C-alpha cells in the first residue's frame, strides 16, 4: 500500500509501505476516508517540529473499518468511524479517570503521524491504518455525519471546543478573546458562538486568517456535526436565548504575532 511521507522541510512523497495488518486481537484496520490537516502538520511541513523524518504524516481522520480482531465488539467491518488521534488503552488508571492523553501503556507523545516519537503508530495519510484498542479508540459515526465533517473531531475540533466550553458554562454570555492562527482559533470561534458567548474578539497576525467572528456568514457548527457532538455527550443542547446580546465585529491584527489561545 502507499502512504504520504514527510521527508524533510517542505518535502512530501507518496511511497510504498507494508500493508497494515492486525497485530493484536484488539486491533482494527481502518481505511481513511477523510484526513484533517492539524495545525501541527503545518509546523512539521515547515521543518519547525522536533520529529525526525522520514515518517508517514496525518493524525486526524475518519474512515471505514476494513478488518477487526476477534475481541473488537464496538465496531464492525464496513462501519464508518472516527479515530482518536492519540491511541490509548482505555483500561489503565489514567484512561479510566478520563485522562487518556496520559495513558500508561503508550509513550507520552503517542499519536499518529509524528514518526518515532509516537511509538509504533504510523500516519493517517495512507491506504490503511492499524488502530490499537479499537473498542476504545474508534467511534461509529451516526447516520448523516460524514467523514469529512468529523475528521478533526478528536483533536483540533475538540481543542477549540474545550478552550471555551467550561468557562462559558460557568459564566454564560461572557465575552471571549481568541488569538492565534490555524484551525484551532476558528473552531474556538464556532464553539463560542454556539455556546452563546456575548462578544467575541479574534486577533491574528495572519491577514488571511482574520475573519469577523460575529458575521452571520462565519460557519456555525453544521447540523450533522452538532448531532454527533450531542449524541456523544460532547456538548449540551444550546440554551442560547433568542435575546442573547448581539455580537460586535472586532477582528484585529497584531503587529508582532499573537499567542495561541490554546496550544498543545
């Protein structure tokens, strides 16, 4: 099969690699149908990340289950699924407490698409990907939710949501300042709007990234993505009142570059 390899700064190439195969009875093989570009991928491409090439890139993805081990019961062959970008066991003390990013069974930097630092996992920009502990790391997409809409849900999409959800739950209709470039700030804007923020200020040193976060043309969560988030208890039904404060346009450019509002 083929996979897209990062070979060094600004160098990408499709190359042949061994076919993805089941190793453990808890594994599944997934054929990626949509792979999102994480903000980290840009740093990798520009040679700014500390990951030694060559390696297969891509770690936010949704796809089709092509094979599963005998102990995989949560998904079946043919299911369209969302994969966690960080493989974790789901059974250790940390995973059971909800801290799967600190899983004790994998390296601290466990994820797809960053090479040796990730552990034994490859990248998602490939014909197929081995997913360990598939019962924990895969979620079947509901009818009507496309792989394209959900591909980033386990990483950047979730980063943007959790940057504001707890604060807005504690202080409804509060004003929100979001600064940075890439996809995470834009997801954060969408999350803040959905959760009923009062005034949203967005700052970026990237002119192409500047948007009016209060413009009605700025995309809200699509209905299909919102249905997925609700179905998996990732958000609560919006209680935004019809008379919620009107947002004001306030996108700004910072002269020296703005810090990321949420940065991994």
